[in-house]
C-alpha cells in the first residue's frame, strides 16, 4: 500500500506546477484523499481534499482560486494543479489517505 507524490520543482512566482499522487495497493475511489504541505519551521497545513463519495473538493483559503484538485480512478492517481504560485507556497507537499496513511512528499520551491 503506497502513495507517492511527484511533480514538484523550482518555479518562479506566477508559474504553475502539477503534482501527481500515484497510489498502489488499494482502490483509490474507496478513499477520500488530501494534499498537505509543510514548510520549514511551520506547522503542517491542509491544502485540499477530494471526497470519495462525490468527488467534491475543498481548499484552504490560502490556495482557493489558484489550486485545483482532481482524481483519475482508472489511473489510480490524484492531481493538484497549482497556478499563480507564490513564494509562500514553498513547502514539501504530500498526499494522504483519509485514514492518515501518507507517502513521501515532493518539494515545491517558488522563487520571487
């Protein structure tokens, strides 16, 4: 059972990245999935989540209107499209199942 985030990198402010969370060992649509991030010296922050029931999404106020979360159950992958990135979005991003199982994260660095 595994969740693996990828797609991070270095981008200038205003740029975009798309993160992917590939899951294995379980059926993706049996679970709600969340994206979280943690910057150095800061507490972990919930970024977004997608419901297993109806694919509804919810976002932190800090990313609302800029980030879009989606899932492709056939590909066992969850995505986070991040647009209009800001330096304060710099963090390690990781995906987490609704029973708190999470995988390794991917680093996102936004330069000013």
